[in-house]
């Protein structure tokens, strides 16, 4: 077994997000700052998408808090390699909790795309799926093809899967979802039926 | 507590009772000896989810997710961990979310370890710089009340609030007996 899985992918990131978020139902979605938030917005803005525009490294932990609070719903964290690397300890924290209703999909372009395409650790030496497995995640996988992504879509909504999805590092046009955090939080809670304080 | 009429016999029990009364359901922590009672009580409580963290900014993000899902979280950390939370504190501010944390102080009263002093000295300044309301408990007589009213402040006003548990209150760590 090789632990190094540092090659670039070829998948189009928007097509990946559109597939993962197709007909999402009541899936609770948290997106990491930068391109993952743009991808999820481009796939269709919805009240149960919580986009980060900052708080780098926090997406997976927000997902954990949600999943603990709402065992009746499934939570999908959609983030990038740079965002997950900054919160790499969260893979251990989530692994220790081993919740049945929380999945993480890392859309991995092996680069810090937002800041000038500097190579990230996943392009140098780090295999995040292997890290997650070593942190106790029972199901980890790496997808390289659209068929593999399509097979992941239903699993990411009902199983605790940690998936790395290898995408092409190409730039795509910006799509800007709402960035008013209070608006995003208020509409998210309202969509869950939580009354205002 | 199973017997609701029993008065807490220690201030630590009083603090845990205050967290329960505030309807806290998730207790996140980076351990500290001063929080040991709360951590043990949370693990023993089937109605409380105790979440051990690798670093303190995780707890700020967890608290946000808990609130978005309709639950209340409290994070336990020590003063040295406050430095790790700074940028993540933009999350409750931007999203107008409550954040509630109890912080055991180091480096201020009988400290043996000089490495605790810089962050301990800067803890309150750093929290206030990031817009966190800071309260301080020095006496075992009022710490449970301070925790109770600070929780109300955080969750009723949707703002970040920290309670500093002074080193004089918790007792300095003994390195050499």
C-alpha cells in the first residue's frame, strides 16, 4: 500500500459539486471557504447550505456540531484540500466521535487555488483519505472519475464517508453565494424549523 | 444530578449545575486540570455530549454548528488556548451566533511555569480585541452565578462570552510536591 496519493485529478469541480448536490432534499451542507462555497452556490443556492467565507479550517467541526444536534438529518461537509489541511486535527476529533450522520467530501486540486495556485500538501506528500483512515474513519475513499463521484452521491447522504475527490486544478468562473453570515445562519435555522430567539 | 433538591457541595458542582440549567447539550474541551470535574461530569451524563478537541479553534466551530442545528455548546479551555482561537472568533461575530467558553487561568497566581505567563497575561486583551465579552470569577461563592448569567448573555444576545476562572480560584498546579 502506498500512502502517497499526490497526483492531480482531471474532474471539473463544478460538475462534481453539481453531482454531489443534485436533488439534495434536506441534506445539511457546510462548505469550506473559497472555491467549495462558490461550487455549492453554483450548484443551486438553498437555505440549508451554510457557506464559509472565512473561519478557515472550521468546516468539518461546524458539521460535527450540526450532526450532534440533529441526529435525524445527515450532514455533508464539502471543502477543499487547503481548508481541510488547516483543520487537519478535526479529522481526529470527528474520527473519535464516529457519528453515523456526518460525511466529509474534500474536493482536492492539490493547490491553494484562491491565492495563486501554490502547491498544497496534498500535491507534495499528504494523502488526506489515508490520514482520515488513520484517525479512525471506517470508510474512506478517493474518487478519480465521474462514475466514482456518482456512486458516492447517495453514500455521502446516508453513511459516514470520508471522500477525497481529485479534481483538475483549472480555474473556473467565480460564483458568489451570499456572504452575510447572520443571514446564512438565520435562514439555516429557520429552514430547520428552529424559532427565532 | 439525579436529586434536584440537593445543593451542590463544591463550586465545581455548582458550575456543572449552571451549565445544565442553561440547557447546554454539547461540552467541548481541551483538557485542563481545573476543568477535570466538569469533563468527568459531562462524560458521565447521558444528556450531555462531551467532545474532546485537538485544538481550541475546533471548539469555536463546533459551537457554531451546534447552534445552527438548534443546540447549545460550551467550550472548556485554559488561557494558553485562547491564542489558538483568534481568527475562528470571526465566525460567531460574522454570523451573529452565541459562543460560550469557560477558561481556566494560568500564569497569574502562584504560577511555577514561566511559559504560561505570556498568554495568561494577554488572555483578556486578546478576547476583548476579538469582540468577546469577558467576565471573571475569583471567588467560589459567586462562580456558579457568574457562569449562569454569562450563559444567558451569550445565548439570549447571540454574542461571544468568556468566563475566566482565576488561578486563585482553581488553585495553582503543583509541579514539585
